[in-house]
């Protein structure tokens, strides 16, 4: 059984065009995206969320999008509580059903944690030691 622990409390990605971008800094993966000022008025439309995944083994940014998730084309379509949220996964990760578009960051790491963030047009996943969130004000 797969478990989902929602991690984004008090913030989320912009629902229409979050523009997720990935950069690599050593063994860390940095994911940036526009924040949601509609649901969270403390953010301006240009504010950026920055997630740093420390000691990252691998990551992917790709299919499915929100339409695929709602049509049951995602391995977690009938399991994940909601589309558009940031989760830590546990239990059965169903990796055999995952798209084969992973990018390896550091092959020597042993990573016990799996993170998943559903954006409107794509899904971000990574296997990393830990994560940290920061708001970059416009």
C-alpha cells in the first residue's frame, strides 16, 4: 500500500502556469515554481517557491499532467488524495509503473525518501535525503 503525507502547508504552486524549473547544485536538486497568490494572498503573483532536495539520488519532471491524472493514466490516480499537492510517499512506490525518464544525480547515495509534486502540466518526483522550502519574494 502507498502512503501520502502532504507537505505543502500554507503554500502551493500557481494552479494555471506554475513554470517549474529544475537546476542541480552538486548532489542537490533545486525545484522552483511560481506560488499560488489566489489561494494564499500573502504571495504576490511573481513570488517563487524554491524546494531544495538535499542528497538527491534521482529526479524526473514529466508526465502525467492533470488531465492524465484525472483520466486514470497516473500510477497514483486512484490513490493520491489530491492533484496539485506536494507529498512524501511511503510504502509501495509503484516504480514499475513510472515513466522511464529519471535523471540520475548521484549514484552513490542511499536514499530512503521519495517526494512527488503534481503541477498542472507535469509531475515532479525525486528520491532524496531531505527537503527544504523557501519563498523568493519578487
